[in-house]
C-alpha cells in the first residue's frame, strides 16, 4: 500500500512515504516472490539479531550475567510471565511460538529505528502474515482441543436467550476482525511514527525552522523507541489473549 | 488548477477521516486516566492490572489507526 506513494507534489524535499518503498537489492525493478529486496534483507537481519542475542547470551551461562545474558534473561522472563499471567499453566506449552513472535517483532521494530534502515513491520503484508498465523493457529487449536464446544465462544450461555443470537453475531464479527486489527495496529503505528519523523526532517531544509525541526525529530525519535516496544508488547499480549480464548472457550 | 473534483473529494475525505483519530485519542486518555485514578486508590492492586491497561489502550487505539488508514488510502491509493 505504502509503495504506491506518489512523488509528484513539490514543497517537501523528501516525501515521507518514500522510506517504505520495496526495492530489489541487486538491480532490476520487478519484484517477484523470489526477488531479494530490502525487506528480505532487514527481516533476515532481525532474525540474525534475535539469534545472536539469545544464543550468545545463553552460551556462557555465568552466575554473574554479562550484559547480553541479562537482556536475554529479561526478555525470556518478561514473555514467560506475560503468557503465564494471561493463559495460565496450560498456555505455557505454546511459549516458544509467543517468544518467537515477540522477539521478531521487537527486533524488527528496533532495527527499523536505525537511520537509513527499512522498517519491515510497517508493511501490512508482513504483519498480516504474522497475524494470520496467530488467527489460523488459534482457531485450529480451539477446534482440536474442544471440538464443536469451541463454538461456545460465540454462544454466550450467561446472556438471556433472546439476546444470544444478536450477541453471537457480534462475537462472530469481532472474531473475524481480529486478524485485521491485529495486523493493522502494528503496521499503522510503525508507519505513522516513521512518516511523522520524515515530515519533520523535511522541514529541516527551511533554514528558519531547522533548529526546531531537529528538536522535533529528536523528541519523536524518543517517542518512537517507546512505541516500538509497546507495540511489540501489545502484539504479543493480544496473541496471549486469543490463545486463552482457544484454551478456555466458555468464557 | 486542473485537478478534478474526485481528487478534491478524496483530499477532503482524508482530512475528515483524521477526525476519527481525535476520538481514539479521547478513548486512550480515558482508559489511561481511569487506570491511574484506580491505581492511586489501591496501588497494591495496580501492578497486576497493567496488562489489562495495555489491552484496553490497544483496543481503543485500533479504531484511530483504522481512520488513519482510511486517510492514507484516500491520499495515496484512491
């Protein structure tokens, strides 16, 4: 979507949406499914960074942890506690998936904050795959664990009988909107923040306001560091909530 | 200006869609403010509810993001 940005209007030196263009790394300008683009590069870098952090962090297993080990342990404990608080003991089985999601999203968000970097999570194509994976996985899991009883998620027995069909319709709609909102929340937040930074950076070309623009970019950057983490946290916590619905469908 | 009226309508619509983000801002502020007032009354219970705070904020914020998306689509895709 963001790749369709038009660069025709004048005024701004750099168009705020130019940073989201998907371009092949090794020449050519057609993007097929096998083309290695800047998205591929930055997603691979995110995976490498996660693997480096966790493998190098846990390789020494010192009593007094090094910096890398403490960060790895913090991340592990953070995700574990979040999953256990929400889904209970039964959900701990699915910890590897949730941990993978969290580490990938948080690392992709943080790598996107580097200057000249490409924010992979700002593309709905990337986040939609992650969210659809969660949605399909959770739905299949619910049916495998509970069979037809999983549909009790939509048929709320505590409500009066007359209201139940209406509630079932609402629950059904809200269930199918989940992957949409789950993916758009992450992509929208990342795209909006980075576009705002670029808009302020565009004002730096006007000499009178350039000091103000530098201050604004710095402030927005600080906010973006916070948003990157919070959005990864929200993405993971919603995964946990959906997982809880699959494990305990009868509210 | 030779721009056609459809383009004008799209830009006006994009501006109008941004008003939805204001509504979402009110919602997020409401969630956070109510959490804070509750947390100040009973600070001992606050730590266990931060997950609920973020879930509430995420749900309120999603609708603002939807309107932002509509604005973007009107600006760049339509």
